[in-house]
C-alpha cells in the first residue's frame, strides 16, 4: 500500500535507532515524510539520518534522548516545539521486554520497562495527540504484542503492559477517529529484531519457525494506520494463533504460552 498521504508531513518515531523503529522510519521516508527520530544512541540515529536524507531527500531531525528518564516526554515535546516542527504522525515504538521467572526479574528494571512501555506512550500521546485533535487531523501508531492477547508466563509483566496498550489504543481510536485522528495498535508476534537479546531470552525452535522480518511487520502496521484500523495482527500465523484463543479454554492459555516461550 502507498503511504502517499504522509508526503511532506512530519512523523516522529521513538526507539528509531534500530529494529522496528528504523524500519518504520525507512517506510515513512520512502513515502516522502519528514522525520524526527528519537532514541538513546545518537551515533546510530545520525547514521540513519544520513541514510534517509541521502536516499529519500527528506528532512530528518534526530533527538538523542532516554525517554525513560524523569520528565523526558515533556522535554521531547518542548524540544520539538523549539525546533518549530508540527508532528502529524506519531509512532510510539520505544520499549523493551524482560524474560524470566517473575521473582528473578530485577524490580528496578521492571519499573523501567513499565515506564517506557506504558507511561511514555501515554505522555507522548497526550501531548502530540492532543495537538492533533485540536487541528482535526493526525495518525498515531501504538506498538503492542501478540502477548497482549493471553497471559504469558516468563513474560508476565511485559505481556500485561502490552495488554494495556492494546485496550487503551483501541479505545482512543473510537474516541478520536470522529475528531480526525487515527489511533492504530500494531501487535507483532515473533519478529527478527534484538528484542529477545535485550529481554534475556534464547531463541526457541517455535520462535525460529514463526519469526517474521521487521520490514514486513512495520509495513503492515503503517498500512493499517493509513486505513484507520483500531488494531492489526501481522501475519497469518499470528492471526490464527489469536483466533484459536477464542475456542480453547482460558485455563489452557498460560500453559501453552509457557511452552512456546521457555528456553530449552
């Protein structure tokens, strides 16, 4: 699908230095969108800025910032305003997961994950999304996970956080679509990024069999956003998996998820 509706508009992508974030940026730049790229690693952002500016001829701003730091969403909003930029498309991609038995996960890291996966998207959506509502036009992509659809032992808190993002994002789609703002939730399954390495999980046989590539996942997410869909599951396997949850007893979901996620 063409993303021509975003030509010459400005898209802000968080977690843009690698993985899904970098591929969101590539798709948007190819569509002619100007970009604001945000992540902690300034060197990686600068390399991506040069790639996209040279290949696509779009304006690319970079903001090296840890969005999990206190006051970071407010500081980012202020910096974007200081640069005189208007955000038309917001991609709330920054986040990470933690793998392991619940009591083995460091409580501080768990709080940091909840901050970045839940509170930061809320804060950025309130600020940039509020401006979109006031203008009567805008697009916001929230990143959830297939884990949002079932309890997932070994990813217990992460999946619960993504369940929040799914429910919240679909509700905002209903509230804001009449106001001209589309809010879409992308819920990827296993994807070829550094997610598992950061989470502390070895790739399982199941994950190797069902893994999707990041450019395909991001393209599907942006296509759903362009259509204003409330949510989207990329890939037939992921769609069939979630459909199966409707017909198996709920008590089976946690054991099945544990079996597919456990190492070894």
